[in-house]
């Protein structure tokens, strides 16, 4: 992941960071997998926050619809007696 000046980031394959046409490798040829905690938080937290927000909105809308249906059913049921 490479941060740019405008706030966006360019994501590489995990463990490789391209410089020109070559990737950074150790002497043994093994690609290091390095992710800093900030990178993990930047990637995971917004996704988790937006997902939980969507679940909250869906739950709120669905529960509101159910309550409205129950109220309408109770009103129509008592009016029919």
C-alpha cells in the first residue's frame, strides 16, 4: 500500500512493493509480508463501520415496518369487532 499526497492509496499485492520493475525481496528470495497496524485499521475499520451501519439501518427500517404493520393490524382488528 502506498499513500499518495491527495489522500488516496495504491494497493499492491501483499508482501510486494514495486519499485520500477522490481519488487523488494530479502536476500533469500522470500517476499516479506509487512502490514502496519495503521494500514490494517484503515482497510478494516471503515468496512466494518459501514457494514454495521448498514445492518443498523436495515434493522431499524425492518423493525419500524413491523411495528407499523402490527399497529395497523391491531387498529383494524379492534375496529372490526
